């Protein structure tokens, strides 16, 4: 994913904001979807609270509707080019965070509110596919997308982008003064007395990055031992908040909020985004990534054609466009997340300050789907109760 700085950083800089509760958003894939909301229909009656947006002022005879999480964003020029080439008006149905948006799409699958959906991430992929709400389609150029990003062999959901959730640290903190390579800190190190009360993270039950980091620890420590580490973190005064924006902008000392915790669960692209959205004020990021092997979780975001669309041909063209170089080149600047197409252009600031983690955590979607709810309950019992 991010699974989600675009929203909050852009808002702070009076640029185009697109985030909501720390979702893909305020940063890549930062999709703070309430997991409970993603599995409950109570707050997602068909069409309720969905925000319909158009980007250009042109009028066209046809309309194609894309349902997405609130953080989906492409430049006006990219959208206008598709509209003009296909004589169609694009309408974006912003339907909340990632979990809420997916839930709305599945609840309304008998009478779909949109033609295309973006995005499902790999923590909810199996749930989306088992609902039988998406049409198979292999977009032009799919053969250029890396095989390890393609998790649906029927091509109902197509990988569009990906990001990494991991720990960030405040370079200016005295805590790291005598640590030669903070980026190589092990998760075990964070249970030491010097890190007491120094780590803030998002609740996995209410936040996508929180969930992603929890999943990383399961691969890091193994299913037999992961809760032991979390118990030690609780005893070391781990701070838990509901969403990414609170963790990053209120609690984290390396952000504009200058909070009390110098370590936060965020994204591998967060340090680079600090520079990218500083309007030239920063030449180097004030934060860094902590990236020992298996301590970063890769979120992959997918899009697909919704069953029941009355605009199948146009929907296919949009899916072709989503993995074209034109759109893929726009993803990193607009959504602070890595494009799925390997040949897509990556802005220099991200090449320099947002390296792709070499050894991320690996959990297959089926394992996540089978255990996700139980793991969240176990985490909650261990850390919060």
C-alpha cells in the first residue's frame, strides 16, 4: 500500500489534500481503516457518507465512476487526458478509509455504485475476492508488472502500487546519539530500559498501518513468540493511539508536532516525503527508517472492475490506463507510494531517501485472512487490557 503525508502534508502546505484518518493518505497506504468497520455493515449503508468528486470542468456524454478510499489522488492533467481521449467524465466516489470503502463496495455489489474500485490491499484481498464482486480482466501492460505483486491468478484485482509500513525515528533525538546505526536496531532492542515510553504506534484494530506493523511482527518473531515481544513492549510503556495522523503529527518528535516519542510506526517513504513537501525548506529528512530484516510490511494496493458495471468497455480502458506509464509516473508524487510498474519514474527525492526495504515481512493473504481477527483480539488482550 502507505496503505494511504499526501493528505496531511499537502493540507499543511495548502496543497491538494486527500487523506482522512491516516489512510492511504496522509501517506502511502496509510489506510487507517477501522478493521471493525471493515467487517461491519452498520455504518456503511449503500452510498451513505460517500463523497462524489470530479476533477475537471469539462462535460462529456459518458460517465465512469471510480469508487476509492479518500486518499486516492492523481494529477488533474492525468485525469483530463483520459477524459478527452475517451470522451468520458470521470466521477470519483470517495467512500472513506480503505476498510469502509471496500465494505461499501461489497454491500452494494448487487447494485454497484461504481464501475471500478480502488483499492483493496493485501490484508483484505481474500475477503474481497471471496465476495465475488469483481470481474476478471487482464489490462494491457500487465505482463510488465512484477509477478510477486500479482496475487490473484484470475486477474480480478490488479496491483497498482505498493508501500512499506515500518518504524521511523527522529534523527535529532538524544536517544540515538550513542547508537551508531539506528536504522539497524532490532525490534528486540526496543524492549530495553532506554526505550521505555519512546515508541508510539497505531492500534491494529483501528488503523491500517497499525495492522500492517502487527503483521510484520508475526513474521519477525513467528506465530509462537510474537505476543511475548508485545507483552514486553507493553511493560516498556508502549504508547498506542487510534490513527496514523495522531501518532505521526501529535506524538512523534520528528514531525511538526514535536511530541514526546522519537520512534513511530509510519512508512518507508515518510522521511523522503518530509523533504518533498517542505517547499524547499529541507534538503535532508529530519527522520529515518528503522529497517532490520522482516520489520517492514509490504502493503500492495489493487484495483478491479466491479461486477454489474454498465460501462465495461470504459472500465477496461481505465484499468489499462492505471498501469500505463502515464499514471504510474504520477503515483509517487501524488500518493507517496511506489508504483507497480518497474519502469515508472521515481522523483529524485524518493530515490535518495526512500529505498525499498530489502527483506520485508512475508505473510500470504490466505494466512492473513484466516487469522487476522484472532490476531487482533490476541494483540488487544496482550497490549491494551
